[in-house]
C-alpha cells in the first residue's frame, strides 16, 4: 500500500470507544431487509421519529443510506440535467455536494 504525504483528514463519526452495551447489541444476526421483521422495525422507527419531532400529522422519512446517498437522492429526484443550482460553500461536505451535483449534470 503506498504511503501518502501529509496528515490524513478523517471525517467520520469516530474512531471512538464503543460501549459494551452497543457491542452486545450489534452482535445479533443481520436482519433480512426484505423480511417481515424489517418492515415492523421500520414502522416502529417511523412512529418513534414522529414522537421525536413532536408531530402526529404529516410524514416522516427515514432514508437507509449514508449522508452521501441522501445527497444523491435529493439531487437526482428534484433536478434535471442542465438545471442550475446555487450552493453556499460552507465547508468540506458542501464542496463534496457541489462536486456531486456537477458530476450528475
């Protein structure tokens, strides 16, 4: 593996110490995302999110992807190739979103 000069700029939520209770919770078998348990979990999460946002009316959306996946979904589903987009450059992730928009046309 080649070594790169300079300091690596890590922009993820970690590394961090993981509490034992979290390690035990993630030591379960993977849930089938097409099985009935996943649908039930999704419904429970949506209901809980309505409580978090203190709403009983309207819809809550849970998008099972990374932030970058959500960015791409927003751009692809709300814009057409050639549309103009104004983005404020407020940091590294805003720049990445701008590059993704350019790449998508």
